[in-house]
C-alpha cells in the first residue's frame, strides 16, 4: 500500500472500503476502534455489563449485515452508534428494564477503592443516573454521544438525525436540566473534590 | 428532523461568535484551539458554558462506566469476527467444483447406488421364482407333463402300430364291396378273410391315412 492512513478517521474509512470490497477481516479494525466508546454509551442506557456486551455485539453484527445501507464511508461511527442506541432502547422496552429498577442496581465501583470512596462513588453514580432520567430521549442521546461516545457535533447530528444547530440546542438544554437536578441550590454543577 | 424554524430561533439567540465558540467546544474536548480561547477570554456566557460542560464531564468521570475485563472484549471481538468471516483460512485453499462436475458426481453416485439396488432386486426375484417353481407343482405344468406323457405313449404306441401296420400292409387287400379285409395273396383269396365292424374299420382307416402308400 503506497499511502497509509494518517488518522483514526482515515483508518476507519479505509476499513469500511475494504469490507465493502470483500475483505471481511478488515471489519476487525472497526470493532476494535469503537467497541469501548460504544460500550460506554450503552452502559449509561442499560446499566448492566452483560446486556451492554450483548447489545454491543449485536450492533456490530447488524452494522456489518447492513453495511450496504451506509451511503458515506466516513459516517460509519455515527451510523454505528445510532444502530446501537436503537437496539438498547428496543431492549429496554422489551424487557421493561433500565429505569426505576435499575437505579437501585447501579454497578458497584471497582474493588480496589476504599470503602468510603465506594459509598461516595455509588452515591454520585446514582445521582447522575437519576439526573439522566430527567432528560428527554433526544437530550439524553445527544449528551451521551458527546460525553461517552466522543462524537463531535456533526457526528451527533448524523447519528441522532438532527441538524448541528439542533444538537447544540439540545446540549444546552441537557446541561441546564442536569445542573438543576444535580445541584439545585447553587444553580451550577459542582465537582466532588 | 426538528423544526428548522425553531432551530433558527434558538440559533439566533446566540451571537455568531458565541455560536461558533460553543460549536468548537462541542467538537473539541480539549478546548484548546486558539480561536476558542480568545473568545472565552472576552465572553462570560461562553465561559460559563465551557465550565458547565467541563463540570458535567467531571460528573461522568466520577460515575465511571463499569467496563468488563479485556478478555470479555476479546471474546466479543472473536464472536463478531466469527459471524462476519466464518472461515477466514478456507477461502484461498478451497476450490469450488463447477456445476457440471458436481452434477456428474451426484449422478454417478446416485446411478451406482441404483444399479446395485436393481441388481440385488433382480437376483432376489430370480431366486424366489426358482424356489417357488421347484417347491410347488404347477397344475398347468402338471397338465402339460401329463400331456407330454400321453404324447410319448402315443408316439410309442404309434411306432408299435406302425410296425404292425407295415407288417399287415404286406398282407392287406382292400375290398370295397363288402368292407372286408382279405389277408393273404391276391391269388389265394379264400385262404383267410376277417370281417370288421364300422368302428374297427374307421380306426384302421385312421391308422392308414398318414402312412398309407395308396
């Protein structure tokens, strides 16, 4: 190959083209690039490790099976995240999980931390998940794609089927609502230090 | 899609520089672009937005996602690739037979099996017929056999009769006037004379019909 990809985006674009051309092994590049951020976004929805792994895997398989539906090779990332979030929402609806019952089953933090830190971390997690539940579905999707998935405004717009301006508006509104829920006294979000 | 009119309303509430700045903030987690930093130094609204965004990111970091061990991701990747590319090593080695080759192979196998089955069936049928014929006498065959015996008997009898006829013919003289047979030489008519009834005469005629020299 005379010209190697320079950026992760170039690598992804090259991998998508290779898969389209019949090199199925190139799909591994896509899996290894996006499995962690995708899992992070899905975890905020599903709050369950096994469910997240299952949906992550199904999202990649579905993306492969429907790769011909992807019109722009450079838009694989938002397209994949859209597939994954739709699968997660479908799973939540079908299993009636992911809301109230899961607020009490928020995952325990790592065992290496101190006991006090464990308690504080669990409280912060519970507060964050409760705050996320106050958002509209679109606000939640936009803020999670931004903060967990690492998508930029253009990618979020493509994934959520919005304009970039609408993405900024939803991010603003989401921040306001989260701030109001997490710290109603001061009117701003405070760090736990 | 959202309503474009509402988007314009929301967008128009921000000065162009602020809109640009906040777009960059959303796109750049590091928030270190020169353009962004210059604007944040002079715009309190955008600085507040940047702070809130940073604080929210901190909130998410304080409630981390519970990631499984790397082995779980490796297993998941392997499972995905198994679905995507089931036999990665088999592709360059495996040589697919053509349609005609596969059809001929199938026909050959099918024909050889069918021929073997038919041969076995024919053999069994022949053995069955033979054993059936030898174990149970057929009435028709029996009749045929009886007829054959009669024929043989008749033939033997005929041979005996032929001898007798030939011997008798040497002595016979046919007399039509009184339906009598005169045995002996013509010149010695009175030597012997047998009287025959009608049935005997008919039987004698039948015997003479085939071989009678007159």
